[in-house]
């Protein structure tokens, strides 16, 4: 066959060479008996006995001698397509990593606790410790507030005069102490809520795993000897 040769940009030469190598890979001697058909982006249909250079960026059909389709040769991906493929591969890798960590957490949960009651007991103990810190901070805060009342009463004698340095400093220290105790209460309250949710989530997941394995487990029953791998998926 007579080929129409065109000068092409150097930027696509490598892609075309790769396309040709891919098309001929594994074809062996049967490649000589194949026919390659494609339609360029400009609408021109080209038939050749090897992948046409002009169709490096479009789909090429390789035909058997009887005209049936032997295979489809897809064009090399565009830069945007490659970017999307990389993003998809990254998302898939992240998904697999999340699943792996989830299985590890489930395994650790089963190995750590023997019942839901144990999880609840551990939660209540942790919450009680935090509540003790909150209560103690509340007591100190109340003491500082009472002390502030006394300082304010003393300051009333200096309504039209400058406060003595010692009294002024005592008021500033009192305000600072109140702020610190208030922050302790706020921070520990948030931590108490976080820990409560964490243990409640553990208990819920533990129940789901036991139920999935057919072992709805309570403190009255012995711990499961083994959870099958499928139950942790």
C-alpha cells in the first residue's frame, strides 16, 4: 500500500513510536496479516498494515483477514487523563490504607476487651477521673470568686483615688487565677465529651463485630476464643 507521510511535531514522535511498539507487541508474524483501521480527528479514515502514525491520538482497530475486529488499540492518555488516573490511583491507595487501619483497629478491639461491660466500666472510670479534675477546678474557682468579692469591697474605699499597688496586683492575680481555672474546666469538659464518644464508639463497634461473628457477647458469657478473619472485614 502507498502511505501518505507527513512531518509531525517532535513532541508526539515518542508517543507514536510507543504506539507502534505496543501494537506490534505479541503480534508476531500474524501482524503482517492484520489490517489497521482508524479515523483521525479531522475525520479521515486510514487503512494500513501497521498502526498509522496519523492515528497516534485516536483509537485504532486491528482487523482479522476476514474483517472481524481482532483488538482495539487505545491511544496514549492525554496529560489530563494521566493526571486523573494518578488521582484515582491515589484515592484507591488511600481507601485501601483506611480499610487496613480499620481492620487493625477491629483486631485490637477484640484482643483488648472481653465484653461490652468492660468497655463501659473503663469509660466510666476515665470520665470519673476527668470529672474529679473539673470539680476541683470548680471549687478553686469559687474560692477565687469569693476572694475577688473581698478585694472589690476593699477597692470601694479608693473610688476616687488610685488603688494601692498591692491591692491592684492582688486583683490582677485573682483575675488570672480565675481565667486559668475556667480554662481547666472548659478543656476537661471537652476532653470528657471526647473520651465518652470514643468509648461509646468502641462499644458500638465491638457489638457489631460480635453480632457479625454470631457472638453477641456480654460479661456473663466467656470471651470468644477466636474471631474469624471474615468477621473483621
